């Protein structure tokens, strides 16, 4: 892990975790799916970018199981997450195709997830994408999501538009 709260709170220089993460991304660029790399090295941690999810609020998370086959027995699992941006002027939608595994934990969910705090995108040894997300949560607790998927894609769109242009297939890379 590189830029989650444990690493950010441990170093005396707050720039070091971000420098190590940038080095990790450069070193593994060829192994990353293009869209996951574009998000991780772009808007994911750049709070000056309106697409950055930091301080965004969860609108919803939706699992989808598209199927094929005569009995619809050939299935895959996708996850779509919609956030209200920190500026409250746009939605940020993340799409995780072919989810391999996930853990969504929230030890105190009576008031929701609070703000998206920190996250990072890493690779497994097998080359799948892991997106780990920390939510601020009430004092002393925080929600944590760990999503392993084939890729992660991001699309943003203005608050006044109900749906992204390509609801079924979000654009690759950071939009």
C-alpha cells in the first residue's frame, strides 16, 4: 500500500507516499490496463482535478450480473459506483468490469459512508486491478472497500444530466 491513511500518517514528509506511488505506477505502466493507469496516475489523487473522488459522497453502488447462454448460466459480475463530486457540481461514475472479488465493510453505517477519503489502484500478481478505498466515517471508524476487477473506468458528467452518455459501456480512461 502506498497512499492510504496508514502510509500517509506514518511518514514525516507527506510527499513521500505519493512519490513512491507515482514510481510504482511508472514502473508497472505496461502491466496496467490503460484506463486504470490513466485514473491512478491522473484524477485519482489530484485534488485540483474536478474528477478527483477525494471528499466525494456516495450516491449509490450497483452490482450487475450480465448473463449469456441458453439458461443464462454464463455470468459475470460488474460493479458501478456513482459519487457526488466534492464540488457538488458533477457525478463521478466508476465502472469495474468482471469483478473477481470484493470486500465492502462499514462498521458504523447509520450515517452513510461520509467522504471518500483516500484510495489507490494496484495490481495483483495475476494482473487484475485492486482498488482500495477508505471512507472517512464517523470519528474512530471508517469504511473500507477492496474491489478486485479486470479494470476500472471513470466517467464524469454534470449534475443536471441524469445519466452518462454511455450508460452500458463507460468510456475508457478518465473522462
